[in-house]
C-alpha cells in the first residue's frame, strides 16, 4: 500500500505548481493595459453578478507576488512542527487561493467574496497555532477586519444601485459598470469613506493599526508572512482598483485627510519601532511605516506615485518575508525575541549574518536593492502632490535605517552572549528562503524596469478612465 505524502510536501508542490503557472502566464502576458486570460460567466444573472476574472498589469503583478512568496512561506513553515499539520497547510493553500481571487476579480461582489474568504483561513491559522493570548488577539483582528469589510459591502451596494443596466439585470457589479455610475458628491463622500475603512484596517493605516503588532507577534511564522507579505497588499490594491475609481467625485475632499493619516503613521510607527527590543514587534511596526508610504503613493493618484506604490508592494512583500524569517531563526536559536539577549551571532552564524544584511539593505532602500526604485518614485509622487507631505514621508528612509540597522547591530555584533555563543548557522530550508529573498532583493534592485513596464499601460489606462 502506497504511503500518503505528508501535508507539507503536498503544500509545497501546490505552491510550486502555482508559481510555474504564474511564470507561464507572465511569459505570454500582453502588457497593453487590457485584461488577459479572461473568464466571465453569469453567476447571479438577475442581479447582474458574474464570475468574472482577468489580469491587467496591476493584477498580474499582485498575482505574481502572491505565488512568488507562496513556496517561501511553505518552506518557512517547514522549519517548525505543527500539530494537525494537514489542517495548517490546507488553510495556507485556501488563503492563497482567496488572495489570488482578490487580485483577479473584476466583479465587485466577487471581489468582496474573495476578500472575506481570505479572512477565514488566517483567523484559524492564528487562533489554533498562534502564541500566547492568541484567542483574544485573533478575535480583535477578526472584529476589526470583518466590521471594516461590512462598510465596504454597503459602499459597493450604494454604487451598484447607481450603475447602468446590463442584459436583463437592472444594475451590474461589473467593474466598468460600477465606475460608470454617476454619484452625487454627498453619496460619493460616504462611499469613499466606506471603502477606506475596509482598506485602512487591512493595510493597516493609523489609527486602524492597533490589531496588527499583537497579531503579527502571536501568529505562527507562516501566518505572519501571509499577513505582512501578501494580505495587507489587498488594502492598497483595493484603493487603486476599487476605492478611487468608484467614487472619484469625493477624492479631492478625502485625499488630504487620508494622506495625512498615512504620513503621520509613517513617523508614529517608526518612532515606536526605534524603542522596540522584541525583534518581531519591531518588524511589525516597520511594516506599518512602510505601508503608510505605499498607501500615500496610491492616494496621490498620479502616475509616479502609482508606479512607485506597485513596485514597492512587490519589494515590501519580499523584504518583510525575509525579515520575519530572520526573526523566526533568531527566536529558535536564542530562545527569545529580545534583541538584548542576542549579540555576536555573526561569529557563529556568518551565513545568517550575510543574508540578514542583504535583506536589511533592501528594507532600508539602499541604491541597487529592490526597495530603492519604489521608494524614490513614491516620494517623488507624494512631493508632486504637496512638498510638505513629501518631506514628512521621507522620514521613512531616515528612521527606517535607524531602527533596522540598530536591530541588526544588536543581534549580529557587539558582545557575544555566552549562552548562545555556538548557535548553528542557517539550515537547508532557512537558507533556501533567505537565499531566495536575498537574490530577489538584488535582482529587482538592478532591474526594476521590467516591473514598471509590466504595469505602465495599466496605470495609464486606469488614470485615463478615472478623471479626478
């Protein structure tokens, strides 16, 4: 009788198959701003709901990010033993399927279904395999994100009832129909607020961020990577694809407030990160700061800012997965996440020190790393909107270098802790994850233009379709 494959092997095989399929789609992709690989058939025809999927350059980039990180997240999970392993890896694959659906959906209700579907597996991943106080922390995360999504549903319905008819249906959830709806300024004001509440919680932006640090710390490593590397990108993607295109009449009213929150969150989260001694919590606040800049680039709604936002979503996803992998390696080697319990690890783990350094350089946007081009475009785009906001957003670079290099120095150099003086260097799975991340940091740093070429026509098309 043939022995069944372990769940981890099945999950890795499925993740690699998705990556291979994504690369095949990318090789035949037409980056002309049109939707490729379209699927469209009636779902609830009388209500104007279709199961419609497609990929333009923006969606293709997000699907590529999802399926590029998927094998790394599965490999990172293999470094720890999980009870009910089949359930854990099954939930990871279910979440990856929902995330792909979010980035491919071209029907408003279908987008909402996938958006909510992504919440269910990550809730159970964190609640079952999380750390201390996981139930309380995960419940807070669930309430924040679920309530935010309800605001989005109400906003979607408000636009739907103003949309033109399609076939036998009086209204339609198709993206084109929703963007063609003519909203008065008052309705658009509430619609944009509804979308913003949903997406701001998911990113998260200040002051909707309070669920994030505890959830990132409590979640298992794979769950934290899914949340930070991919799931929070749903919020920024939602701003670009749905929030502004569906309620452009309210953009000039809300943009200064939303941008102010994003930029304030950059400084707020960076200053808190400077004071952290828990390496996982430090990375969590670092993510809030970096995503604040990504959101600001999308919200200014100019080509430079949008291109920077898209490029930086890819870079941030890669970098934050690498940083959380390092945090997991350090915790398992040292038995603590406290930076002050570490020190001198570069002597006994030189490969870890080298790979960690490359990932850190990408995260602080050193030239010729993957973080540089995106941050340059983002700051340029925000500066064009308003120079004061651009200058304030630039704190990301200065403060990010301060807290990330401080963490690196405390962990890798200084006086060695005698208790951990002979810790082993990175193992096979750890090296595959960190080595892949380091290679991507350098590859995208040298060749960012292929990403910009992929999204260029789609950005032009959405900017032309949505006149502010």
